[in-house]
C-alpha cells in the first residue's frame, strides 16, 4: 500500500471509531404524579388510587408515560413493540412511602427493583406488584403480606396474566415461596371481586 494512502486511512478509521462512541447521557428523572394525570394503559386518574405507580421513558423521550400501577407498567413494557423501545422506567419503593399515597420522591429504577406478586395489598387495578429498592424490604413485605419475590427480568406476560386473574393469591403464592413465608396462612378472595 502506498504511504500517501496510509495517513488518510488512519484518519478515517479514527473518525469512524469516534462516531461509534456515544456520549453518556443522564437518564431523565422521574416526573411528579400531578392531579389529573391519567394512566397510559387504562386512562384511570393515577392519584386517586393506592399502591405503587410506574413511569416509562421510551426511545430518547424526555417525557414520561405514567401508569396507575406497577402491573399496568409491566403490561405495557412487556409488549414486544415496547420492549425494544424502553430507555428506562421507574417504580415507587414501597418501603419509602405509604401504600395508600406513594410519594414522588420514592421512585427508583424499575430495572434495579425487587417485586412481590401474590400479596394481600391491592392497587388501582386490584392485584399489583409491590416494588422495592432493597431485596430485604421485599422479603419482609412478603413475610407480612404473602407473595413471592421477582426480579425485573422475571416479570413476563404470563406472570402478569396469572396475577390479574388472582391465581397468585393465597395458597398458590404461598406454595411458590421460599423459606421466607413460613407460618403465614392468610387466605383472601381470589374471585376477582374487590
């Protein structure tokens, strides 16, 4: 190869390498739940219902899609057309805020949270996922309220369908739990009536 072509090739490869590098951009922060905000999935007013809520940021959007419950958030996120577009999502840390009125300053990254399904607390749509920043808080919640622990990647459409049908309540949820649920025999209505 002629030497006069070597320098332009080196410069071109350096430029192309630089194009592949992306600047680290900060994730958009969780947004406050305002009076009148409605759920992106069901349209219900978010602040009128108990339980942890969720927010999702798709693609490069700096505006959040808001959800009245963690179950609604995951029902949206696990749709194939949305999974690939997810930038990041937030959920309330139940250990840092009251169940009835979770606080805007209690949002944590959904991908880093721990979840309890099949517990005895209800959210806006009935059965929902209790979300926690720390695993030990999720375990303590499951001991008190029943249910089974899940990581973000473990929550799929099949689990959500079982949750919405009430199949994770009572004995079924307790049977799936590990050692942290011993002694808890609280049974509740699985008919779907709330």
